[in-house]
C-alpha cells in the first residue's frame, strides 16, 4: 500500500484538479469527457509505462522524480497543448498566434486542420515507434527470448548494419503506396523519414553523452539526453490519442486535462514498476510491451487509410502484456 500512496497521491490530486476544472469549463458533460480521455490515455499507454520502466531501472531517485515532475510539464503542456498548436500552424500554413486564435475562437476549424494532418502525425509517430520496436529485438547480444521462433531470427538480423532504419523505411514506402493522393503520399513519406531521423539523432545524442553497456546491450543513461529520449517516446505514443481526442471534443483545454491526467497515471505507474522490480519478476513483460509497441506502430502506419478503433489498439496491447506475464510466471515455476 505504501508504494501506491507514495506514487499515486500526486496523480490523484492532479486528476481531481482536472475534473474540477472540467466542471467549471463545461459542466458534467466535460467531466465525463475528461474521465473518458484519462482512461483512454492510460490504457493506450500501458505498454509505454513498461518500456519507460526498463529505461528508468538504471536511473537514481533524483532523475526518476525529475521524470515525473519535469516530464509532466512537457507531457501536459508541451505534448497535449503546444504540440497540437504547432501541427496546426505548420499544416495550416499559419502563424502560431493564428493557431492559438483558431483554438480559442474557432475550435471546429482547428480540429479540421489537425485532422487533415493525421497522415503526417501517424507517419512520424509510427516510424519512431517501429524503430524503438526493432532496436530492442535486433540487438545482437540479446540472449533472452519470449517468442523464440520470431525473436531469434530478428536478433540475427542485428548483424546487418542499420537494419532497423532499412526495414522501417521500406514499410513507410510500402504503406505510402496505399495512399491515393500523391500529395498526401509524399507528405507521409517525408514525415516517416523524419521519424527515423528523430530516433537516430535521439539515440545518437544519448550515446554521445555517455550510454552504458550492460550485459552486452546498450542502455539509456540518466541525464538530459535520456530524459529527452523518454519524452520523445511518450510523444510518439500520444500522437494518435491527441488526434483521436478531437473526435470527442474540440475544446483544447478539456483535451489537455483528460490526456494530461492519463499521462500522469502512466508516469506514476512507471515508477511503481521500477521500485517494485516488476520487470525482474516478470522476465517477459518487457518483451510483451515491445511487441505491443510494434503492433501500435503498424496500426498507426496502416491507419492512415484504414481506420482502426482505439479500443482495438488498447485491447491488442493489453492481450500481449497479459500473455507475457502468464509466460513469465510459467517460466519462473520451471526454474
């Protein structure tokens, strides 16, 4: 109980503030929307919590708390508030102040512009997550496998230089062929390339500032570069949630409150996993989370032309994680 009290007290306070704020903005309907978006964000980002826990396991308490505090500022006000404004400004070819005016006084047009840029958002986020997925499974020194028939060949692929980028770019080019509009197809490819570049630069920056090698695998060390990597990872998980939230409401403040509360829960849960050593107890849990990342990446890329409900994404991710936990328990009993 002390773990839950320690990590979730601030989360409960934040959620309460979000609910009260929603009530003053739009009454009970806005409260219901905030609660739904909170649950949606938390369920869709559960695998994100496990992936983050794998990174934070080697960090000290100071940087873990910074991830929760400073990271929340970036997650709520940066990703859930400022980032959609930036997308609207770029996609709509308008200035940042005009984007703010649209958000405040013409939310329907704001939502239309953001939705129109969905293919670019999906391409960037999907390729970044695909790189995260492949980077984990093609590690040349990876010795522990969950789905051995699939994971062992992937590990052997790691002998090929930059195989993650090659596979991801091929997927982007193949998916772009499904888009009928040549303009949207070109924009999709460009955004996908930037997703790959963002991953390479982020991982390169963490290596430049001092990655460590543990058991033959590269781990992200604590520090500004590692913090930036986790925030960009969180952003990639949240792209579809931000875009999908406009299907429920075009009020930017309500979206920020709902998704922000969900992000707060995910961060608290991440620290709980780290402190209790859950990834050591369930040896395949991290594998299941990365498979869920791969599924999400494919769904984001394919979802440009084929709408896939968020509930399907969440259920698939949850199924993989639960299956990994069951496999871990069985493996522990046999050892």
